[in-house]
């Protein structure tokens, strides 16, 4: 940034914030319940329900994550006045992550002096409408809360380095501990952050003015061992949450042992992708339409260049932070690209770092341009780029919300599955003497069906066909048809389907013949009466 560049006024930053928040809310809140529940969302929803009902979180170190999201959901459910789990809705659950996304946007203000006010303003604007940010904000999974906590810990350390009190160290530690309790992959961000700190100290020096900042040495009026404050707060927070406030020490032990499982999962576990998967996810993917956050990616590269060679003579601590942020973002993409295991939401923290750097790049270009006409051209170009982001976001959250042509849709529940729900509900109503039961036989227990049928008391889920088949409704994979019909023998059933569960996975439904005939008769009578 040129030494003579004027800073954005406080009023203008407030305007940026209000506009960004309004846009973010506009694209995040509406129609939250329209998209079918992803399997991960459904499992997490049911685990949240079990946690609230029992008061105990059963930690599974092999295939699930920590209790962080469930504690956040508990807090929001109390504030929102949720009732019984049967009254919970997809929209209500997804509001938890939407609110975390809005808080993530506001967290940018804690970094306003590190990024620069103009850069912070642009970053919030990009964050409000970036399709990846918006799409996963509307997902009841851990990623957005995790990115919020990561950003809070970084921002708290920055505020401490600029002269803040020990409270910022404790806040950073609590956010770090909460990260561990939310999703174990936070260690990748820790490694990337350490790489960023090391490079920034080697290239620039310390983070705070006059050689003050992330130093481990004693400083007058400051904590002698700042990292100890962070570590103690982090361990205390993580242990508190995993143990259910010091009642379940087995979960605490398993939260450390789980990394043995993660070493195996890193090899792919069925989610193998080429090394450049995340780069193409940011810059260019085409399926019917072009999906791209290339403007953010390119402006972030400008921000990185500015971090290393820009004019920061009057503020070396700010340059140290920008170098840290640049290395941190690059390290995240490098590590995640190296790992064979890849899912699109995994890179959300890296994409968020790019957005912050894109704000820096945009501000650097804006302040370097001379002449009113060229400034106008640049602003129009940014406006067109933002419009393209908005266009993609609208498609991603509406028309292509569960469509494989959307690059953010991954192993998602098919909209076709929703055709099964009203049929089962109608069968449940007309079953004689309330004698209605459902058997679901599927390799993964038919998720997300346990969420959608959580009010059906007599539904059971198995991964293999039982010997006795007498349920009024049986749901199973097409591959099981021969064995299933053999076990049914002379029992009269009508098969309906197939129904799409998710890409490449189908389900058929066998309905007791007498019940199906009654259902058909009711439909005919309804059609005649219209």
C-alpha cells in the first residue's frame, strides 16, 4: 500500500459491514428446509437430539466428530425455544450454521487493522456472496463453526500482539480447544498456522510494533509465557466438552487416540481425488454452467504479492500478519491437496483465508490505480465479478441445491428420495388398527431415512436382511431383491421404485399388497371427489 494512501473511514467500514451482513442474511436464511438432508446432516441432527435427550454425548472416535456442534445446537435450541425432537426442522437446525457464518463475517472486523479497513470491507462483501461460503453455511455440518473458531483464535492472537491483554490469549486458547472439540482436522490448520508464523518471523520479524508480539520472552506488564495461557485454556476447554463437564474421561482419551484412525482415512477411504481437486474447485469447474471463484483466487494472489513486496514501511507488524496469512493459506491448500482424502467442504478454511487475502488484493489495486476513470473501470469490474458470484450462489442454493452439476454437492441425498416420504406417511395413516411397521435394510442403514422417520415408533434398520420378513413396508437395495423375495415366499407384496438415495445408490420399497390396494383405492376416491 502506498504510504500516502488514505484509509477507509470508520463510517464507510460500517456501511460495508451493514451491506455485507444484509446480503449474507438474504442468501443464507430463506428456504433453508427445501434441500433434502445430506446423510451427514441427518446423522448429526439425530446425535444432537440424543445428546439433548440424555445429557450425554457418546463420542465415536472411528467415524464421527466431537461434541462442539452439538453444544452450539443446544445453546441455540434453548434460545429459539425448540420443543421435542419430533418438532425439529431442517431449517431450524441449519440456522445454527447460518448464524455461525454471519459471526464469521463479523469476525473480520477484529482483523481490520491487520488487513486494512478497505480490505476488511471488501473481504466481508466477498464473504457475503461467495457460493462456497453461502452453500455450506446452509449445511448442518461442522465446517462453518470450525472456520469461525479458527478465525477467532487467529484474530485473538493478533489483538494480543497489538497490545491487548491476557484475556485475548485465553480467548484464543478457548477457541483452539473448541476447535478440537468440533472437528479433529483442526490440527491441519494448526500446522499451517505454525508454518505461517515461522515464515513471517524469518522474513519480516515480530508481529507487534517494536519487537513485541508472538515472542515467548518476558515483557513488562505482559504474561511471561503467553503460549502457556493459550495451551491451558485450550486443554481445559477441550477436556470440559469431551468429558461432558468432567464426567466421561474415556471420551477424552479417545479424542487423542482418534488420530490413529485419521492416519488411515487420509489414504482416501473412498473419497480419493486428484491433487488439483481443490484448485479447480476454486478456479474453474464446468458442468452445464461455469462454476468459479477465480476472481477471489486471483485477487488473493495479488494480496499475497502485496504482502511480500508492498510498501509496509510504516507498519511492519501488519506486513508480518499478511505474510503469515499468505503462507497459512498456501500451506492449507498444499496439505489438503497432498492428502488423498478429499471432500469439497474440507477446504472451506483455505477458501476463507483466500477471501481475506482477496480483500487485501482488491484494496491494494484500488489504492494503486491513478485517475478517476481507471478507478471507475476497476470498480465496475469488481461489481461484475460480485454479480457472477451472486449468480452462482443463487443457482447453488436453489436450482442446483442437490444436483451433481453443482460442484459443492457431494454424495448428497437425491431429491427423488422425497417421493417416498408422502407414500409412507399415507400408508401409516390407513394401516388398520395402527398396525404399521417399516423395515429398512441397507448397507448404511438408509440414512437420512432415520431422521425423516424419527416419529415412526415401529421402524427398524438393519444392514443385512433378517430371516423373518413380515413388516408391512420393507425398504431395501435393488441388489437384495432376489434374496428378499425368496424370503417373502407366498406373502403378497407390491414393489415400488426405484427411489434414489444418493448418486449410484437406489432403494426399492415392498408394500404389503392389501395395504397398497387400500392406498390405491383411497387415491382413486380422492381423484373422483375433486
